[in-house]
């Protein structure tokens, strides 16, 4: 049984016969003359009370108010450090996309210099290839059987692909150089460090040949898988061959997508870890393992957003190009194969430059940030990045390697 008397906080106004805690107040002792002591009506104002150091006051009684409540205690993890465009912790899909967009906004001079240059080179190569190398489209005969129509379409596609081969090669090389430079820029953006075009080039140049080899190898693997899927149907021919081509093509596309996602992080691994081509492929496969569907979903969403943006830009330029060039829309309505000249190619090329200048850094940024996110989740790369950024409280360990430093 607790025999301690009730406790009243200073400044409270208890009711008659009770203290502030609701416990009956004992009668005041009489003085030497036998009368109870009289208290003055003029009392000092109620004051604020703070407990002594190291002590905690009991909870207030009914009707009591000790002032503002103390601030809530945060028992969770402290907020992650954010020296650059992303917080140094595992990232969500929105944070990855936002980090890529922030890189474009923050380092727009360097990024746009890279992407506009690459886009102009690619579009010039594409325009020249379409003007001088791609054969004119032949109208499919209306009297041809479905098999003949399919064969004519395949022949036309093959001729166009052969004609566009040099353009595709130039575009592939330009995009590879762009990816190398943008990887350096994004790795610095994660640390919050400025980067110029010259410094990005100096850091990326020693790895360019290996990156080109990696790009050609992955493209060759994808093409080989597609050829293996299509070859049986092409050899058989006829209606059974067409059905086998469709089935084999679907299976080959699924296998090619699986390979693309599995090796999607090889490029940043080669650039930032300074590994060889084969070791970068193995490194990517290791980082993707167990997260294939997550990386596939983020990559697919990114490509869908890029496609929508490209359509928003390309459609107006295409309409203007058709209206300006040749017979305009009347040629399309007549049913004859369209034949476009320089005005159409130049106008649509300008739209392609604008599209590529924005989509290149977004695509490269998502790839690099996915790589960093996977390493944060699996290898605690956030601690190494915090040390590289020079944040307080992260003492560098001997032999540590920094990313993008």
C-alpha cells in the first residue's frame, strides 16, 4: 500500500477538500493559538514547472495542463543522407525516375551537349541512309496469294534492313559513347559533384573500346537467339513454315528479352567498376539475380514513357513533314507508296534530335541508378557513396574504392 501523500503540481487549482490528483486533502494543522492558519488572497501567478534533470514527472491528473506536449519521439531509422540526386538507401521506382530527371535538370549543360551531339550524328546518318541506301518501297500485288504477299513483305523488310545497316551501326556507336559519358555524369550526380564534358570524356575514354565490344557482344547474342528461333520455319517454308516462324519468333523474343534484362547492368558495371567485358556480364547477372521481374518492370515502364514522349514529339513533326513534302496527304490517300524527299527527312530529323536529346539521359539514368540501387540493396554501397561524398560520420576505411570519384 502506497502511503505517500497526493502530489499537486504548482499552479493548479484543486477543488475544495481535494488536491489536484483527486485525493482528499487533509485538514490544515492548527497554530499555537488553536486556530487554523489563514492564507493571503494575493497569491503569485501560476508558473511553469520543469522536472529536475534526469527525472520524469508523473502523468497529469484530470483537468491539468502542463503546457505544450513534448515533441514525438522518432524510433525509426534516421533519414537517409542525400548528397546528390538520390537518397543513399534502397530506391523505389519513382525515386529512380526522379533521379534520372533531376540529373538532366541539374547538369543540363553537360547532358544536353552530349545528347544533342549524339542525336545530330545519328539523325544525319539515318537521313543519308534513307535517302541513298534504302530501296524504294514496292506496292504489294493485289492478286498475290497470302503466302506471296508475306514473302514480298519479308523481302521489302530485308532490303530496308540491309539499307539501314550503316545507319544502325553509326547510331549504335554514337549511343554507346553517349551512354559512357552519361554514366560518368550520373555517378557524379549521385555524389552531388559538378562534372564538365571534358572531365567526363577523360574518365570515360579509357573504357570506350571495351564498352563498344560489350555492346556488340550483347547485340550479337540477341540477334543469334532470334535467328535460331526463326531459322527452322524459314527452312521449311510454306504454310507450316510461316506458323513455325511465328511460334519460333515469339519464343526467341522472350529469350532475347530475358537476356537483355539479365545483362542490362553490365554497362555501368564496366564503367564504374573498371572490369572487363566478360566479368561485367557476369557481374550484371549476379546483381540481377532474384530481382529480374523488378528490373524488367522498371525498364519496361521507362521505355513506355520514352515511347509516349517520342510519339508526342514525332507525330507533329511527321504531319508537318508530310504536308510540306511532295504531294502531301493526297499521295497517301491515293494508295501509292509514299516517296519522301529532303524536306520530310529534315523536318522529321529535327523532331528526332529533340526526342533523343531528352530520352537518352533518362534511359541511361535509369540504368545506372538501377545498378546503384542493386548494389545498395546487396552490398551496402550507400556507406561507400557517403564516404566518397565526404559526409560527416562516415570514416573512410583503408583501401576503400569510391564510385564516380
